[in-house]
């Protein structure tokens, strides 16, 4: 079994993803984009994120009467994510050699899709997934800096709103994503700094079922993670 029900924050923050932010570098200096257009802001942001070594991401989502939060730290080689929705929680940790998953009973079953028998094998331990395995590759792709490029939308279909964000003076990029068989249609507005580095600051994603707000902070700060001390092998749980 592959942990297919989970959509990491780097992907889901753009689907399910104040004026002051603690950023790794000053973003209010000389503008990074002259004569801004959607294409030029996207190009500047795409170039800017490639130079960063880390970012903290906080996603708050309201869907109906259900609130959920995702807190993630995404680094060059390491990353972590904590998901909370009522009593349902899970934690993902990625290192160069292993990825780990732990969580509450409902966090692992209801959210992550494990069976009751599989969750019982995990208990209070963390599932360990070795580098090179399919689940490891999925989590690494979403919780390390290789995912930064996914934060920036494609030029096609994206417009630059005529007004800057009132609180940050950032550029606002807007685009829509059509519904699929598994996901509702969304409208996204991503705010990009108009300062020295064209880095994402925040994003709002709206669907028919709810709204998500994402904040990107502490750009270029090195990320360190805590490796779980009590683990169970992936094959033991799903074999």
C-alpha cells in the first residue's frame, strides 16, 4: 500500500493553502520586478525560490464547520509537516535517509487511509520509509526544497491583479483550477513580495466547500528536524 490519501501541504496548500512576517531576508528593499506583468512576476518568483534553503508554511482551512491546520518546515534535505483536524493529527518527517509518519488513531485511519489493523501495528511508533522507496519519494518531493517550484503558478491562465495587496504591497497573482473527479474547482490568489526578493508571502484558496489561508515565513532559514526514536518499518505495517 502507498499512502495515497495524503496530499502534502506543498500541493494541498495551493488547493486547501497579517501584515507582518518573520522572513529570512528583507523583502521591502529595491523592487525585484520592473514593469510587473503576470509573466514577469512569475519568472522573478520562480528564480527567487530556487535560491532559498528553507521556508515555514502555515495553512488554516475552514470547510463547512470543520477547521484544520497544517504547519510545515521545508528545507533543502529535511522537512516536517504536522496536520491537525480536531482529534485527528499526523506528523511527517523527512530526512536524507528516511521519511517517517506517525499520528493519532483517526489521523492515520480517517485522514491517511490506514486500516484499523495497520494502525494497530503502528500504535505510538512512527512508520519508517527508506530513501528510494515510493512513499519516501512522495514525501521528499513535497517536504524538501524540490517542492518550491510547485508554489508558483504557470503563466498560462494566471493574471496579475491591478491592485497590490493592501497589507504587504505585494503583487497578487490569480488563477482558477477546474474541478476534477476527485477535487472541487478552486480560485487562488497568491501574494508575491514586491521587495528585493520576489518570494511568496501568502495565499488564499477558495472552493465551493471552504477557504484556505496560507502564510509563508522564515524564507532562507535552515530547517532542522527531530528524528523519531520509536519506529516500525513500512513493510511491517503494509506487508
